[in-house]
C-alpha cells in the first residue's frame, strides 16, 4: 500500500474519504508500519457517491493496522460506513464522546434499516457488537491509544460545537527513544459561532498538523439576529398565505436548534399572535428520539439554554410542538396540510431532500405557491435540495423519485443556521492557537470552498509572519 508523503518522521496521513469532497469523512493516521488510528468512517452522499452504489459502501483498505476508530460526531457522513468497517474485520475500540455514545446506536439502527436490513434480530446483534467496542470518553482528558517501541500515542476529545457530542480530536505522538513529538489535530466539523444550545469550540493550544474542514470556507454566515428575523419572516409569509413551511433538516443537530429558536420566537410573541396557535410539527421518529436524548443531556447545553431551563421554559418541548410517529399518520398529515390550508411548520428529514419523509411533503406542496420551502443547512451538489435551492426561485423544477415536479412554492435559504463554522470561524480556529500548525490539510469542502479557504489561510499566515503549508488532499481509498 502506498502511503501519503510523510508529514513528520512520526506519522503519515492517508485520506480515505472526505478529502476531495464534502461527505464520506475518513482519515487514517499511520505511526509505524503496522499501527494506525482511523478518524471517522462516513458515508459518501450526492456527487461524492460512487456510480457503483455497492462499491461506495465497502471498506476496501486493510483494517488490520487500525488500533482504534475515533468518531468525531454521529452524522451519517462521518459514521455511515461503520457497519462495513466492522464487517471488514475491525474489532478494536470505538472512541467517542459520552453524548455521542448515547446517539450513535440510534443513527446506526436507522442506517441499517435504510441500507442493509430490517431484520430486528440482525440489527440487535450488530448494535450489541457496537456497544461492546464503544468506549465513551469525557471531554478534555487524555486517553492512551497505544504504546509501541517506536511511538506512544495519546488522544483527547474537545468540544466542537457542531451537534451534541461533536468533538475535534487532538492526537499526541512521542517517540520514546528520540523524544521527538508531534501533535496532529482533526477538526471534525466545527460549529458556527452563536449557535443555539451548544457552546462554541475553543481552539487547541497547538498543532503541528491540522486536518481542517472547509464546508463554508468561502462564505460568511448571517448574524443570529438577522437569521432569526428571516426565519420569522419566512414563516409569517406562509401564515399569511395559509400555507405550510417545509423545513428539510437533519434529524440530529439542526432539528433541535430550530426547535430552540422557534420556542424563543413563540415566547416573545404577543398573546393574540398567530404564533401562539401555530403548529410546529416534527415528522421524523428518529428526530423525535434524538430530541429526547438532547433533553436528557441538558448538562452539555450552553449557558443561554441553561438560563431558559432555570426560568421554567422548555426549549425542546413546548405546547404547540407535535411529533408524527407512524407512517399512516405521516400520510394523513401530508394530505391534511396540502388540502386544508392550515398554516404549519413541518421539520422533516432528510436535510438534503435525498430521501425520507420530507420528499412526500415536497411532492404534495412544491406546485402550490401558498407554501414555502425553507433551507437552513448545506445542500450538497447533486442532491434534490441543491436543485430546489438553485432553480426554485426562477420557477424551475426538480426530479424526485424519478418524476419531475414544478416549483411554484416559495424557496428561502438562511445560511446563518448552518451548524458549520464559516470562513471567519475557521480562520479564527487557527489564529487562536498559541502555536500555529506548520501544515494544514483542507478537507470536507467542495473545490471552490477549499481553494478560497487556502488563499485566506495563506494570507492570514503572511500577515502574522507564520510559515504555513496549506494542501488540498485527495481521497486515497485503497
């Protein structure tokens, strides 16, 4: 197997996914010929996916060298290939934060049902195996991964602020004979500043090598007041039109942030306002289960959310919030809202409209100008969400399940609700380090975003008199 060029005498880095694309995050850090650490093992989606669907699900690299898997967070593009990693023979520990350990089984169960099997016995067996290998870790504490004659390896998880339990990973390597040291940091997905519910990430003290996400490397987000105002305006437009606001959202992270923000708008509204009677519908059993876990893990919320709780408010459980569980109720809800003209906000997965219950709402409502489609998250190239976002405002069309649907509904995008840091946040993550990295690998972004962030990082380094090599790696799956 050909390894990437050496970053330092102590390690070599190979990107198995998420380098030349936005999904499929998977990075392998080698230290010695027969030892490595795997950071994430995610599913490829949209244009990143192979034409051969079976091939993109497989793990076609040697897993025998992997001492441990570290999961930065439980979004499917970071953990979706876990079943295939275990099927390939990986039996080592799976490290993640304590909140992620609570959420991971829900994600994997759902992924298995969608892409592998609905056999309850097989799913339970697999989840039992994951539970046996899972090692939940506290934030901010060093943990020994392995000690070999040539390298001692420790790692630490730090809060990333992206979704509940999300982490960035610090890996400390030391050669016991030469005393050489190296610090490699994997950002995972970093949260946006001032996101609801979660504290913003704080940069590590140092890094020699930084693997940095770049999803919004070419953009700046709107401020929180601006995005809240846009959210309110988009919903009130649908209220005025007697229509429904359809919000495609990932079951974990974005859904809970939106509920938090909507509770705030309702709380501040006049008692006679339509907001007081507006139904907020979460049509996703998985999202409902995640929301319950979020509620159970209040100690990991930020100080603002804690203040709301102490004031007797329930940011993720309020009077006008309803959840739809069964498929039959889902179908009834779609028909009722499409035909009745009763104003409502529906939050449904999937976030990029590539499947899930949101597709049925879109099929029923895209052709009706009363309704609004509200995007609050990144829409990957090649997904129906990107097509609706791009062509909807011009009265275009989109293909859903092989059929063409004209878009007459309003289409609004609010970038400020992204769970990813924008360019300023990514630059700040580097700038706040006491000892800057000498090398940065930009991953998890499309070509334009990575190029723009590379230019911005090099400009920042020149301004501060730092020597910095910024590379745009490519995936090396084999």
